[in-house]
C-alpha cells in the first residue's frame, strides 16, 4: 500500500494536473450542471409558482405516499440487513455464499422486471391473485404493491454496508463478551451493534434515498392513480408528460435536495466508519488482547 502511494506521489505534475482536470470536468458535466439545471428550472417562473407546485394537492399526496413507503420499507430492510450481516460475518454455515448471492440479486435484476414479477405473483390473474381477490385484498395498483416493490429493490443496501464492516472487525469482541458470561442478545446490543453504528446509519441513509427515488419497479405496480398510488418520481413523470415543466422541476427539486443531503451524510458517515475501524485496530494489544471498554 505504501509503495503504491509513493508511486502515485511521484507521478509527473502534468499527469496529475490532467487527471484532476478531467475528473472535475466529468463531475461538472454529468453531476453538478444537471443538478444546478433542476433548481434553475424549478425557480424559473418565480418562488410563488415553485411553492404552488410543491404544495399542490396531488404533489402533497405523492410526498405522503413516498414517506409512508420509505417509513415501512427502510425499517424492514434495516432489520433484515443487520440479521443477515451478523449471520454472514460472524458465523460459518452451509449455504452462506448462496445467501450472499441472493442479497445481491436486486442489484442485477432490472427494477422494471422486479415490478413485473410482483404483478405476475400478486396481480388479479397472477399466482396468488385469485386468493387475494377472494379476500378483498388489493396488492397491485395499491399501496401494498408499492411497498413490496420498494422493499425488493432496496433490501441489499443495509446488508451490503454491514457485511464488510463486520468481517473487518472480526469476532474477537463477541467471543470475549461471551467468555465473560454475556448472552447472545447482550453481546449483540452491547458489542456488535455499537461497533457498526456508523455503517448501519450509512446503509439506512442509502436505503432511504433509493426507496424515495425508486421509479421503475414502483411504476409497474402502481397503476399511476393520481392522488392514490403516485410517488414523487411518478408525479414528476406525469407533470413532465403534461408539459408542465415548471411544476415537474419544482417537485423534482425535492428529490434533488434529498440527493444532496444524502451525499453530505454519506461523506460524514464514511469518515465516521473509517475512524471506527481505525479505533478498533488501535484497541488491539500485542498477543491479541484488547483494551477494556
């Protein structure tokens, strides 16, 4: 690692300058300028039009549904992510690699395909559709379908942040706690969870951002019913298709603000996670012993 850093530091000044300029231009062209355009277009017709667009009845309905969806999907994925990461990082069992593969599955499956899968399973003509129709339970083109689709596309985020963090920390702390008489639950609450708190928050923030911004899967299962099954991204699409550009960019700016907040929080939590790992490394004494905490 030190050799690689030394080699990078000895690169010619012109090469370093070119690489920095290319990186800045790339970020400006594909990230900074598009984000700036959203806010410019959102306020193009004035603050009054902006406020009217984001406080309009259908916009507020979309915001409420988006918040409800995230409020259900994120805690479920948080619980699953912690349990899965704990099992994968701390225990050896048959099928471990298969479980990791299944966790990564939503990353490789198109969100549109994921939404279609739920339609084929829970739709009125799907595998389980007749059962739910007979019991007057509506999944597809209703809020439950939106929540299910959101859970599917977002559940890897928490687990994928915690697994490498827990693996890097090892099992020494948990084994020490158990040897001192702590139960499994006490070990989890007092040792494992505090050690991964920043990584957990990081995963929750990413999960929440994806849940609130998900379009493909939600679009398939929602039915685009205004005021009932439209989330913020779907509402933006409808406004844009109606050539109501000022309102569409105004509502889109809400998601852009979420992206900016997520980026700032991500940066802070990444630093906290690195500090946590560094502190864990410093706590190790010669011979494998650890400081008391």
